[in-house]
C-alpha cells in the first residue's frame, strides 16, 4: 500500500496538469473550427477523465487496504467491526459488480478487543466465499447483533449451498471443491484459526440450492488475549 501510494500521487498530479492544459488549448483554438482537431481534443479530454477516475479509484483502494490491514497500529486493540465489514466490502466491489445486492442489518455493537487486521481477513474470506457461491445474480445479507457478552456477525448468501456430508470438513486446511461452493483452499481454515485465537467461534448453516449462513462469534473483552499481549481490554 505504501509503495503504490506514491506513484498514484504522481499520476493524479499529472492528470490534473494535463486537464488544465487541455482547457487552455481548447479555448485558444476555438476560433479555428477544425473538425479533426476538435475530435482529437475530445479524445484527449475523455482519456484524461478516464485516467482521473482510475487514479481516484486506485487511491481509494489503497486507503481501504491500509484501513483493512490496520498498518502501523498495535496488533490488539478495541475495534469497530462495522467499519471492518464496510472496508472489506469496498475491496471486493469487483466481485459484486451489479449482480449481487448487499443488504446490511447492523445492530448496535460495542467495540471489540481484537486484532482488527486479522478479523478483517475473516470478513474478507466470508464475503468472497459468499460472492463466489452466487453464480448469476443474488444477495448477500450481513447481520450483526449482541447476545450476552458476545457479538455475532452473520454473512448469508443466496448461492448454491453446501451438501450436508461436506459441512463437517469445510474448515479443514486445503478444503475445496470444484463443483460446489467453497473455492478458497485456505480462507475458511485460516478464518477458523484466527477466531479460535480470539477465543471466538464460527458456525455454518447451509441448504443446497438455497444458500449458506456463516456466523462469527467473538467475545467483547477477551482478557486472556489482553494479558498475553500486555494490553488492557
């Protein structure tokens, strides 16, 4: 993210200079009424605008990456899980495009003591998994709520679902299936390990042809982790 940020700044600055120069050139040549020249100027303006849009998109992605990974921050801290979910969604827009609708049902959650970068990795895996499960068009629903001293984050999709005989193996390292829902060989097993490290859990419910729901459960306080890393929840 750091390495990409500098050249993006150069590109965006150059595009800004080119745009202002084109405006001046166009105003200077308006009296010539040269049809070919007008076409060339329009092409340049359209290309410059496309570069500006791409540069802004890249800058947004880099910012999202830095927020997603929580660069230069302590590993464990209190974090806003909704912010993590929104950042993960921003990073997988190319997977969603216009074919998948995202419905958010965010409840009121307290800040959770965790490693934000690792928990965001879990959210990313679940959201990508849900998007890949939907062949054509469909819906991903994200629901969050508090139950006792634990927060729950549910990611549901209207995808192809998982056969019952395979549910017991879904969190195994390297688990994948060519004709079924899960395509990431390590994403779900890594998510399982991260959540166990946080004294949390993950559950899945699925029906073939109807979709799946993954539920992430995390304790709010996690004093064991706080003591291990020398922090105070």
